[in-house]
C-alpha cells in the first residue's frame, strides 16, 4: 500500500492481528472472474511459507495451494461470488510450502471496480 497516514494506521492495525487480513478482490467489470490483489498482511508468510510478494503478484497462487479435496468447491464458490458480488463464508484447507495442511476461513465480499474521481 502507499504511505498515507490512514494507510499506515490500517497496516499497523491489521499486521498485529493473529490471522490473515486481505484486501484482494476488486472485480473487473469486463472480466468478473478476475480480481486484483491489493493488500495481504505479512502473516501469510509465516502461515503458508510463500513470500507475501507472491500473493500480491500471482492472482492464481491461492488456486495452486488449495487442498485438492477442497479445490473444486472453493473454485465454484469464488466464481459465484465474483459473478454475483455476493458474500462468501467458507472453510477450506490450504497446503503450505512445506506440505503441511492449514485450515483457512474466508469471510468476505467482492466489490465491482469503480473509476475514481480526481480533483475538486
């Protein structure tokens, strides 16, 4: 994130929560199945072993680390929430870089990208 005072306060708050906080999904109007990662707290590295930067640059990494038994269900659920902009609460497993399974919970909403107005 950039360095405004508000953004620094946000980061200070979420980076001290014992869990992962992400602001990841802005649904693109022309491609509702695609989202852009904007922020993920650094705790992701300790939990799953993949560099934080990888989560911010590879929008398909989460698909690669989904537990095989949960992948189809989560892929369908994620696609449905992207297309309908609905809420999603789900529990699923992810596979860490070292092979261990991690139980994850997701509670979030998708929002359609909007052009930002500049100026007065």
